[in-house]
């Protein structure tokens, strides 16, 4: 049924809201990519079958949703119940019958499935009490994990498309643009460019045809914010795009999604089809004269296509290479027409801004970074997953209060923000505020929101080498400084890690970093040296250790480390012998062991498992 007028939409919204209010109990099964990999698909299928077997599916007061990511990926599969807020983690298909009998039909809580607080060791019943969720402010993630991503009626019942209806019924494009400018929304894709300024620049550009593009490529290692939003709230992303298109006068748009995100593509395509069927996308949206439609463009997984001009060339069917920076996409973008490109998280914020006002949005955050920001928190941290906090929240709050700190009793060493082009910040910077400008001043960057935590078993020289190698493989090769400079940077870092480094290497690396920044064509090359320069700035002693002492204290660079067992600390527990891949550790049980240095391949497995600190790195 196509909604032919704003009045008809209000009737539809009232019906959808009434249907939501009739539901007395919801079962939310996380079916984001992370939980699906852990088996949540089997849990959902078993749960649905058990509800049918018991005849509970016919009860209109009970609804089961296969939702997007709940965020706490470390503990999946996750099952939550509303309105009670009961939160179960690590659920298996074998738990389903008990869950239905005790928690759905009855009011009993299954203790073994509850979250256990690592500090107090106490079981926590509801997700609102879990520190991971308690400290978050979920604006961009407001619907993710709480609704069925394919259910357009549920989205409408939760207030979806209210902002779009408001815009088309009461606001001019100029008024929408002014509201976004008031909000001081900055692009969440990495550059942090002012969205209102970008939109106005496109409006003022010459040309009758304009395009709108959503960047869902997200190529940073460890980053999955945009994927999660596209999977869990596709309607919110598209609603934001439709509003943006109305403001700039675009009639066609694209969502560029990397090939590795099949679930996101599936949910986006479903959302587009259902919105077209209802008259919320396509010709004469909600019965007005405004027309706008969207297509999905698939990316091949090239990191450089996260750059705006390379992404647009890829959509056009050309090689994904960046254009010269004096060519602005807002003037000559897709097909050389004025184009606005924004990322997924930028667009998901637009309906909130138009519904609640730009001033409301700007009231949260710092002076120059407004609103909230979603981060993928990964690496050596207790609670890996997806978090969202107000701009200005400190790294310490994110890593320790929300993330639960470093596991296995190890020590925090650094956090890398901003993806391969970001920087590594040490423990002395844990109180740094997370916003666009403060992170840049500290030698890192916001990026799209990847945050990788490292402990004392991390070699920072090796980290710099890892990200440089990634960028070597991802450089498009169009400009010489990036193509050749990164190759030489990798060679120098590899020689340091292999024990062939000299002080001259550091001088050459710093010179190369300057050349990359000044001479590269796009942001990939200009920021490529950030992991290297930031580790040199904060962890220069590790570089000097590798060069002067030919030693890697973290035990990562095999050519520079040797493992030895401390006889006084060794209890002869034999755990090290059980994990040694070359059987080079010998000794009787309950007596000190010994490592055969000639047979040892320096993998570090024994060091990792020893619970008595009996193995030391020489």
C-alpha cells in the first residue's frame, strides 16, 4: 500500500504505534554478524520453533525479534527481554527450552546465563545495570539491537520517519540546511568536515542535477560501526539520506557498501524496497512533489575507496583512484555533478537533529565536536564490542569504565585510534578527550571510530610495521610519494624488527614521513605515517632498544628475543610443554624445566601461558 499523503502517513504511524503498545513482552535475539558467527542463528531458530510448539506465537502480546548487534560482542550470543531488561549472554540452542519455560512463560531468571560483573563478581539481571551499557549514550545506535531491521512497521511505531514527515510538511530545504548548521554536525567518516558547510557548498554549486552518496565502505581493520548500523537500522540511515537529499535538491543517491558486508546489503535492499512500496522513496514521496531514489553500489574492498573521489570513481565503474584535491566533490563529484558524500553514522544522526532540533544536538559534546560518536572497541580489552559516548569522553572512561580494562592481569600500553592512518597513544594520554581536534593534537585522529587497545605484550615497532604493510597493499599507486615512500618505510621498519636497524634508519623514517605528508595526493598517503610518527613520539625507547640492544622486550620480534626459564619461579606445572609447537621444553613434573635454544622458534606460546612469571625474555 502506497502512502499518498502526509495525512495517510499519520494514520499509518498511529496504527504502527498502537501495534507496538499491544506487545506485552519482547524477546530480542542479537543476530548481528558477531553473534551470528557465535551461533545466534541457531538460537533464534530453536526459540521460534519452541514458541510454535507451545502455541505462544499466536499470542499478540508476545513478539520475538532477530535484531542487529547489541554491542557486547565478547559475550554473544545475546538474548534480551523487554520490558524487564533481563539480559542473557552466551546463550546456546540447548538453553532455549529452559528459557521459554522459566523466563517467557514464567518470571524466573536463569542465573547461569546472566552477566557477571568482573569487579564485584555479582550476577547482573538487566542490561541497564551492566557498566558496558550504563555509561553509554546511544543516539546513532538508538534502534540497533532493539528492533527487527527488516520490519518497517516496527520502525514507524518507534518514531521512524517522523522527522521526514516533519521536514516535508513544515520545512523548506533552507530551513533543514540551517538546522544542520546549528547542530554543528561534523562528518563521522574520518575527516570531521562540517556537514552543514558541505551541504551548503553543494547547494551553491552550479548545475541542475545533484547526487547524494553514503559511504558504507569502512575499510579500517577492527572497525565495524557502519556495518552494525546498516545491519541493525537500515531505515534510519535511509531516512537521513532522504532528508539530506531534500535539503540539497538531489534526486538520486547511492549507498556504497563493501563486498564483505552481505548482511548489510540484504537489509538495506529490503528497506529500500519496502520504502518504495509505501511511497517513502521514489516518485512524489509522501504525496509531495519531492522525488528521490537510492541504489546500492558494491565495493571490492579497496581501502583507498574510502576516500571520497576514489569512491565516486568506483561507483562510475572506473578504477578507484583519488582525484586532485583542488577538485571539490560538492562542485564536481559523481559524474562531475555537485555531490554530497557522507558516511553512515553521519546520516543516522540527521533524523534526530530534525526531530529534536539542531540546538539540542549541539548541547552535547565539546566546543567543536558535537553529539556522540560510536566506536568499535577491540584488542586487549575485557569487553570488546560497539560503544557510543558523547564527544569529549576520555579514553580512560571508554577503555576501563566501559571496556572493563585489560584482561589477564596485563598492563595497558597503548590505544590506536583512527584506523591505519591513526596514531598510538600511551598510558600517559588516557585522560585525553575523544574528539576530532584533541586526538589530532595528540598525534592521532578520530577516523571513522576504530579503537584498538594494546597491552604490554605488544611491540610498538611491530605495530607500526603492521599498519605500514597494510597501507602498502592498499595504496592505489597513483602518486609516487605514497607508492614508493610506503615501500621504503616498510623496508626500514622490517630491518629494525629483524635486528638490522641503525640510528640512520630513524632519520630516514622521519624524512619519509614528511615527504608522505607533504607530497601525497590523498588522505591515505598524507596520513599514512601517523602510526609510525606517533610510536616514534611516544615509544622511541622501543625503537632504540631494537636498534642499540638488539632486543624486543615484548617478545614479538623473533629475531630479537630469546626465552629462558627462571628455575626459582618454575613449579614444573608442564603447561608450557603442552603448548610448545616444537617440543623444545623439557623437564619432569614439579621440577624446573629448560628450553632448548636451538630448537626454540621464539613463538612466545610458553610465555603467554605461564601463570608464575617463570619465563623471561632476554
